[in-house]
C-alpha cells in the first residue's frame, strides 16, 4: 500500500513547488496514480533499495531514482533492470542456526503453550544478543515493553484479554507493536549466524511461521482477536498479525 | 517478488484490488542539475526515532521528523502492516532509509547536499487523508532549501 501512498504524496508535494522522485514497488499502482517521476524496482515489499549490506547495489538503485530529477518532462516511470542479488549460490538453502528444542505442544493447553513460548524466547536470547553486538543496533523497542513483559502480554491473549500495558494507545495497537517487537527479536536472532550470507525474507518467514512456538501462539492470539467486537482487534485478527502469505500455515 | 504476477494469493488480489486515488493534474517542477540539488528522504515505512511516539490511526497523526543526525540504532518502525518484509531493515537501515548512501553520493559529487531533516509517514493510509500534511511538509522542505524529495515506500 505504500507505493500508493508515495504516489499521492508526490502529487501534493510537487504541487507545492518541491520536485519529487520516488521508488515504486507496485508498478500498476504507479501507472494509475502517475506521480511526476518514479523508478519501478522488482524487489520484495519492504526492500525498496534491494538488498541489505550491499552499498554498491543500493547506490545504483538510489542514483537511478535521483537521476529522474533531470528528466525534461513527465510523468515518467522507468524500470530498474536488475533483480536484487543474493549473497550465495541459489541452490544453497539457508538454515536457521538456532536449534530450537522440538517437542510436541498441546495447543489446547494454554499454560503449556505459554511455557513453551517462554522457553523458546530464552533459547534465542544468546543469538539475539549476538545480533545486537554484530549490528550495533536493534529494531526492537516499538512497544516500549521489556522482553519479559512482551512474553507475558502476548501469551495472555491465548485464553484471555489482558489489561493494556500502555495508556497512550489502544489495547489493539499495544498488541500490534508487541508482536512487531516479538518478530524483530526472532528475526534478528535468526539472522545472526556467522558468515557472510544473509537469509532472504522468504527464508526467515518460512522459518518463523513454520517452525516456531511463537507462530503457534500468534495463531491462537489471532483467533482471540477475531472473537472481539472491537474494529481494530478484528483488523488485527484478519490481516495485521499474520501475513497473508502465511495465513493458512 | 514485488512483481505482482509473482505474488501469492490472497496478497496479489488484495493489492490488485486496492482503491487508488485519481489525479487529473500532472504537477512538474524543474530544477538544477542533480549535482546541485539538496535531497531529503520522505519514507512511508512508519519510521521514527526510538523516543518518538509510534504511529497511530488518530486523525492528523501522519508523519514524524527524522533529524539528519539520527543514528541507525535510534530509528525504529511502527508501520501497522505485517505484509511486507522487515528483515532487510533489521539487517541494514539503508534498505528503507538510505541516509548513508545519500551522504556517499554527496561525497562523490553526484548530489549537491543532504537535507538537515527527513520525514516518514505510515503508508497504510489513503493518500487523500495525507494531503494536508503533505502540503505542509512541502513548506518544511522548502525552509530546508530542499529541491529534490526522494519518496521511498515499503
């Protein structure tokens, strides 16, 4: 939806007298909205510059978008010619370095699910700490909650509706941001393996949604949200907690 | 993957059937050569400083200011959607907010300068609801003598 948003923003900003250029991730949206200048790129949603940690490739994309500012007239859409590079042979499958304990979980036992969820979070801690050290940053922190609070808050939704830990935003948004932090914790931990290869978005998604207890917890939370009358909770349950690409996992 | 025809259902239909705003004007602002331009990033990734408020759906709560001296570890994302990849941003902020790359292009003489302030919206909104904020933001860009706004979606 962001390509739609940047298309509209470009119209308004340019009308006010500032030249714009933009990256487009959804070409049909840009074709319909016709912003002044756009570079369509064939990359994953969420990766408009193509690939992480490849300054040379990112600069090629960036310069291609910026050079449109020198076009004599518009609207103009051009296509970036290359797919995002992958950092290893395509036939080498990424494997998560984190060896999560495998034990069948009784999905009808909320306490057992919460215990398994907490155990998994603890197991990941050393990898998350390594990731933070390696990256010198973390993207966790949106919810404003500590890790232990995130576990308790999300886990409580399995069989109840907990109190809102924040006063400034709705319970639904608190849950949404806590889940964002939870996923950041897992994804950053999983991507921290030694070596140069970085997992693709698809590999990390398949691992998280297919193999973790956390994903099972989120499916249970989704069911809880769908039972609520609150409009935002319904939205969370329908499309905001589980990506559409894994909603049937 | 962002080739619509390669997306899995139901995401492909969801995107293909999105209601799009129609514009009957084609604004166009001329300017100097790229190596004379001052560039600002306008993201729709729901980015903000760690100590800033997360994005909400409150009317008027549309964008956040990102000072040009913001450190990578101080930029986080509170976009409401889960239907795009965040692992790229987790590994390298430049993939959605290419501030380091802009400075390099400036050092290499490709662009004139980098703005003092950058901005982020949260793009899961109807652009029509962002109009007033976008027009005000254009004034802020001009105050910073920006003559090239780079809009970056996720």
